[in-house]
């Protein structure tokens, strides 16, 4: 019997049936990994409404290339809008930063013109504007209106403010010497500052024209002004007349300013003429108090130094005076007036440092050099007044006071007010003079003069009689000559002589002068301003004065 050997198997052989599942698994893993590596981000965008948004159809575009699609649209819990969930391509992941913007492109008609007409055929879509920030972001708030300038556009972004809304709106042009160099991007009202704010953008390279002395003004519509020189009409281009616009430039006489950066603020003036009236940006406030009438002193009235405009009147602080216990009865307190002085008008400079220099000059002038403010008449026809500042060396040294938070410049009465005071003082002195006694004394003098003339006439007659007598003719020739000389002298004193006539004329003139002076005193007592302003003649209160 042959010997048999047993064999032992060490394992099962790999079955070919498992090859297909393994290949499928590997391919699936590869597909999943590839999908994860190539899948784009998912973001959310909040809109006011879901108008023009369709799930699975509305595309997201970047530079006219589709980079995503709307996957879902849901209503927000507070019903304030809708949230669109969007799937983007992987290549857009690095563009999702904090200043990236999205908005719906649809057919629009606005101040900027007609846009989005292509959507009438292709349908609305969401436009993507990549930002330049560094912080990654996946949740955004969509814009209601498309931005007028890309976020990465080269140029300068500035803010304009105005105390009132004019005809300027988003989309209007920014002009330099009539050439379009930028645009108004947005307009809003700031409730805290109570100002209208405008966001503007100046395209490169024109942003280099902007500096610290640049001024902006409204060029919308047509401006008309009637003056002594005639009727002046100012108008811009047809584009600014129909749509509005903002112009900028430098003010003549101001030195070149320093370059600025994005974010600077500028005041938007109503017109270029307003800039010429208020060309400076820096100034300081003072208070001047007056005890005299403020009739004709209006806000905007000039503040002058020896005829040179250095500022303007802001307003009368009557409300503030009342709050501090100022009385309106009896003599009361002097009424404070708020003024604004600009150092640039004095060629000190238009800066905060120049303001400090101005305040030091004013303080020194008040305390050491007699600097005072006064109320003057600027126009005799309209009665408008202005505030004048000048040095009065005869004034006692004074210190600047304080009212509210403002420094107070001492005032002095000059001009018409001071003239009225001088006239009143003159009238008081005239009233104190013994005019009636003087007139009576003059009449007595005239009486005595008449008696003296009568005596002289009698003496002349006596001399003539003596000379004509026979006894006188018999006197020696020397005595006759002496008597002849005496007669000549007496003839010169006779009523018909030149001396007597001159004396009578002088006495008559004196009498007439005293009568006129008496009339003047009565007239000034009734109307003290009659010495300055002519008045219509009135009937004489004492007619008999002219009948004598």
C-alpha cells in the first residue's frame, strides 16, 4: 500500500469578483476629494425683496462671466427682507472679503441714465464687485442700487456736507472747469449733524487737483442776480442744467494747499459767489455787546477793520441773554452779538495756527492798544449797519470778558450815535447859556449907542455954530485950524458917516444872529437830528420874532 502525503493550503486566493467594487470605491473617493477640492463657497446675501430672483436660474456674474447661481431664497424671520443662498465657483473664494459688493442688475431709469436694458431679454442677474479688504466674509447685504464706481477704481473718495438739500443727487457729475472728472455716488441726510451728506469719487489722475484749499459748489440750474451793474445770469452746461452737478476749484488769493487722502470732508457751497464771500475754512467767534439800537444789523452783515472786511455777523444772542437773567426793563443790559472773524482775511493764514495768532493779537489789542468794536451805518438808504473794529488810543486799558463760551470784545459808541451824544451835550450847554439876558443886554447897548450918536450930532451942530460965528472968525488962524480938525473928526462920527453906518450894521447883524440862534435852539430842542438830516420847514412858533 502506497504511502499518502497530505498537503496544507496557506490561504484563499483573491477572487476577481472584488475587483469591480474596489475600483468603484477608489473612483468614488477620488471624485469626492476632487469635488471637495474644486467646490466653491456658499454665501448668503440679504435683499429687501425677492424681485427678479429665481431659484436655479438667477446667475451671479463677475465681469460678464457666470460664477454662481441662486440655490434658495427664504424670508427673514423679522420680515425685513429675504436671504438668498448662493453657490459660487471655487475660483471666487479669495474675492469674498468684507468690502465685496453685490446688487441685482435689472432695467433701470434714473439720474445716471438708462441701464440694464440687456436684462429685458436675458433676465435679471446678480453682479459681483470684488473688494480690496483682507478679512474673509460669507454673509453680505445686497445694494439696492448699483454703485457708480468700482471699489478698486483708482482715484479719491471724499464727502461733501451742506445745511440744505439742493438739486444735487446720486449720479450727478463732478466738474473741473466744465470737464467731467468724477461723480456723486450717494446722498443721505445725517440726523445727528442735521446735514445733507454726499459721497463723491474723483477719477485718477484728476484726484491730484484736490488739496486742502479746494472748494466745491453747486452748479445745478440757472443762477440770476440783479445788481447795480445790471442783470447777471450764470448757467452751466446743458447736462448740469437738466441733471445737476458739482464743480470744484481754487479760490483766487489763497496759497496752494496740501494733498489730501480719501475720507476728507468739504463744505458744498450754494454757488461760486458764496465762496468768494466766504473763501476761508478757519475762523474764531467773538461776542460784542451794544447798548444802542441794533436796527439794521442783520446776520451776514460785515465785520470790518478800517474798511476791510475781516468777518461777518452770525446772530444776536438775545435768547442766551435772557437765560442769563438779562433784563428787558429800564436800561437793561447790553445786547450781545455773535461775530465770526477769519484770520485769512487779515493775511495771517487759513489754519488752526493762524486762529491762535489772531486771538493773541485781539487780546493784546484790547488790553494795551485800545482795540474796540463799534456799530456803524453801512448804507444810509437802506439803514443797514455793520460792526467796525479799530484802535482808540484814548481808551482806558480793558480786559476781555466772557459770555457763554465766547470771548467778549469791548465796544464804543462812534458814528451817528456818538454824534447824537455830542449834539445832545451841545444843546445842554446852549440851554445853560443866558441867551435872553444877552439879547436884553445887546438891546441896551444899542439904546446907548443911539443916545451917544444923538449927543454927537448935537455936539457937531454946536461946533458948526461956533465956527460960523463972527467971534470965531476973529480968532487966530491956528485956533481956526484946530476947530476945523475937530469938525472933521465929529463929521466922521455923524449918523451919515461910514463909521456910524458900520457900527449900526454890526449891531444889526448881532441882533439878527441872536434871533437866528434862538430859533435854532428851539428847533434842536424839538428835533435833535435836524442838524444832521434836513427837515421840512415848519411855521414859526413865535411869529412876532420876525416882525421886529
